[in-house]
């Protein structure tokens, strides 16, 4: 609920306010429960490796341009052994807002799916801004009612929709509802505002009191004092906003039962904080609020009818009776904003941010499961005190019962005030958790399509929702949450579609329409089902990275394949890699075998065509000019790229004594000094055959050392006293001759043997 709405509501009668005593005492500090062990590092490392392999292959779903660079972020453990590996993207070195994505892997480190917001490849003609940075900052400041200052500005590519060169400024000040920390994206070519994102999540007025009494608090002992500081998560503490000082006492007994006491307000807030943290650990396998064992101080004492989370703290204000408003569903809601802020993609957009926070508020209330007359679990928000005599501030099973909030999604929702826009999402969560006609005493919930939905329980519903949050990117919306929750439900119970079908029915029941990216779910009866990657085509000598995927079966799956193109192999984890060496057609059958006993398996077959590198046929690699001494053995292997193997070789102009094999090996011993122009031709096996040639000179030089004279040449005319070398001997001309080979019979008449050389 926004400040504005709260104040208006506050004008109504408050006679109906009832309070439950809030006095709390606690026994001596008890060591905090150890958080559940996060997934073994090796699982996250396997996930990171699998994601690296997938991203290196630059699959089409990433819409990667040649100028895109991907930076892997810290992997996050989810439920059921799932891991989430987020990525950030740059384009020509500029950060891409909306270019982020998440790779999801299972317990065996196999990629299950990716979650990508960007739907177009970036191709910017210019990356130089036309709009000046200072102009963009002025535009950003104008988005605030009270503009204090610019915190930072950076040049980015904004890639939600058609990619644009932009300035992103973060400005602080206030808007009409209170403090604001706003990111503003301004088109760097036109100056138009492309996007804004608020980082201060204004709160919901309430006051709440927990029990049974005394509630237990895990406090910290420091010297002779006790502090309202979580011993396992020291960043989580409750402070007096007047001086940002953690409440400290010499006894470990807190609160006086008066809701106007800040200390009592802190008791409730601290109890909620620790209860929500237990839910994160026990239900969601999350390591505290920020995912790394940390959280934020809660500061009680905001002099406003408000509460908020702003990225570094939660501030708690008061109601009209000056009672601090730290109920389960308010404090847990504010921390829900913090969880949203500290999962991939950051704060959810398009009217989903308050829905996200309400899910954590309600789930914490159900985890606490307090008995009457305390804060019994429900799907109302802020019911603990009847602030204005007209009930809670939001209703999740029938949103229209409060302020006529929308029950059903429509195209108007993304532009609706964010607390009102929580209606369809809260309604979805109720239907997923409780169903339309619960049998546990919870109220019926009217669906927008008249359907009946059977619920899965709060723990399952919030587990699915949280695993969807781990697939967030920039630009989340109800439409993308539909896809992400379906994917999460499918991944968490692979091969079993019960939860998937409920999640789908619940979205249908609140009119969030089916999306092109929605996964499908087929119950497998336990057998692995290999997702067919479809026909593949690869050019010879191009590295391959193809991660196969399967659903169902008992993890880990073991992969084998037959018919792979020469040069490729498949890993146990299903990654096909290598470099194909030979053009041709291949029929591949990939099989995943599971770890059950007896093992079950599933296969998929697909064609894999390896094409020549050059569609014009072979290209002969020119060996360059050659030079060989007479009588020296030659072995020169010619090579070519492209064409359809095998290649057949021929050559013209070879030096006497040399020949070329069908495989392109030139060998033999040159017999005669002289210059030669060789043309080598490779002809491929395509039909019709294609060929390529290369020409090069080949000089055969006379033997050196003891034979200093030029080699005898059959076409040269010699006169007396000419000297030549031939067949390892020196010869002296004694008469006029042409074509008389020294040493041949009768040559004694014109040549005199001068001895070996
Ligand atoms: Ca309640
Ligand atoms: Ca409630
Ligand atoms: Zn909120």
C-alpha cells in the first residue's frame, strides 16, 4: 500500500482497531540454528561448467551478436538439486540492460533450460550518444517530485524491446509517495525516457503482535549486554531509527507490551525477520535474505504512516495511533522486496513487485503458523489490526474485496498502481497454494474462467515461485512469470506434471494468457525423455558444443550416442563436442540412461549434416615456390580445404623424376636442373565433382659441393673447353656438341670425364 493510499485510508474511523498484547520475554540467548547446508560447491561448479559450455556454443535463444560478451555470475542453489547460473551481457563493451539471462541445470549438472528476456539481436549503427550525459541526468532528475542528486550515470544498451543506445542514471530524492531511489533509462539518440525502476519499495501500514508468548528471539551477547542482533546473520538486527543504534539491554528480556514502544516494535520485527529466515532455509534452501547469509537492519521509528525497503535497510513507521507497524505480513513483505532485489534480474517490473513481496508475506505467516488469538495464517495482508474499520489492505483469494482491486489480468495491469496490480498475482498464488475450493477451512476463490483449481499447499507453491524468481531477468512481468513458474514446476518434479498443470490452471484462472515461451510437460512414467535437438548442420573444421537435454528418469543420467560425425564425441553428461573432420550425412541416435535399478533409458534420433567449408569446392593450399637439388629425394604433401572428401590429386609441369599420388603426395628424385611451373589440382567427390588448383614454381638446382659447374643441358650448344656437371662427374667439352649426353656411348668424342664430384 502506498503512502498516498494509506493516508487516505487513515481518514476513516479507527474505532475498530484491536491490539493483541505484544510483551515478549526471552530466555538466555540460544545458539542460532545452523542454516541448512547449501548445495555442495561441486554441484554449483558443475552447473557453472555446464552453463559455460552452453553459452560458448552461443545458442540462438541468446540472440548473441558478434559484439556480445557474456559474464557469468555466481551460481545459486535452488530446490530439488537445481542450480541457477546468471549471466550479464555487454555489447561492444557497454552493459546491456535486459541482456541478462539465467541457465538452469539439474543435480547432474545438465542444462534444463535458459531464461532470456532479450528477444532481438543487438545491431547498433552507432554507439556514440547524441544526447549529452548532463541532459540525460536532467531528464532523470525531472522524474522525481523532489530531486536531490544524481548518484551515477552510465552509458548502456537498453535491450528490452528494440535495442537502443541509452544513458542509465540513478537519482535520489522523493516522489509523491515518499523517498525515492530511481533508475532512469534515457534514449541517447532521442532523449526519450525508455524505462524507470524504483528501488525504494514503499510499505504497507500495519501493526502486528506475535505469539504464543513469549516468542523466542536469537539475540547476541556482547560483554554484559544483549543485542537484538541475529548471531548467525549479524547484518540482521533491529535498531532505533533515531540514532541507527541496535537495541541493547543488560537482560535478554525485551518489550513492554506497548505497541507505541520502539523496543516492542523491534521485538515483533526481529521475530518476523528470524521466522522468515527459517522459512528461507527450511523451505527454499536459501542462505538468508541476500542469498549470501546476510540481510539488512530493520529500523523502527520512521515518522511516517509507512514502511519501506530501499536496498540497504527496512524502515518501519507507525499507524494513526502511533503504534509501530511490524506485523508478520508487513515485515516479511518488505524483506520479500529485498529477496526480489537480490535474485537474478533485480526488482520485478510491470506491476509484479508487490505481488512478489506479498507471496513472502503470506508464506512467512503460514510458516509461522501461529495459533489463535495470535497472527493465524491467512491470505489477507495487514489483517492483524483492523486499521480503518474496513478490514485488511489486500485480499489474495478475492482481491476485489478490498478497494475493488483486480482479480484478473488484463493489458491494463502493467500500468496500474503497483499495490493494486498485485491482485492477479496474489490471486494466482492463492489458487496455486489453496485452490479455488479448499477443504481446509480457507475461503473459496472465484476464478476468472469459471474453472476449478486444486491447490498444492503453501510450501510447494512458494517453492515453485522462488525457483521461478531464480530465473528472473530484467523486464519481468506477469507474462514472463507465467513462463518462469511453469518452467520451475516442470524442473522441480521432472516427469511428473501434477504441479505444472496446477500452476498452468491457476494462471489460466486469473487470465494471464499462454506465452510462446511456455514449456510443455509430458508425464514420462519414469523413463527419461530425450529432447530432440532437431536436424543439425555443421561446416567441416568448425568446433561443436551441443548440450543434449532430457526430462524424467532418475538423476544422474548417462549419455551415449551412435552415428556421430567423425571428430565428434559425447560426454557422460550429454555434451557433444569436437571438430567434425569429414563432410557427409550422419544419422545420430542419442540415448540417456538413468540411475534407477533396473536402469531406464530414452533416445532421440536426428540427422547431422557436415558440409564442406567452401561450397565452391576444394581450395588448394599453395605450398609456395619450391627449390630442390638434383638427385635429392622429394616428399611434399599437398593439402586443401573444403570440397567433399575424398579428394583426388593431379599435377602438371612437375620436374622430371617427380610424380603426384592420388592423395596429393609429390615424391621421387629430380633428375634435371632447371625451372618448372607446377599446377596441382584437387578434385572432390561431390557430384558433379568440383576442383581447385594452385600453381607454383619448382627450381631444380645443380648439385653443389664437388660439382661446381652447371648441369649439362641437352639443348645447350657446347664448344671446346666448356665445363659441365652430370651424373656426379665433371666433364670438359673437347668439341662442338648439342644433345650429346656426357658419359653416353660415343660421347667420349666430345666430352672428357674429369672425375667424380
Ligand atoms: Ca494472519
Ligand atoms: Ca496476513
Ligand atoms: Zn511493498
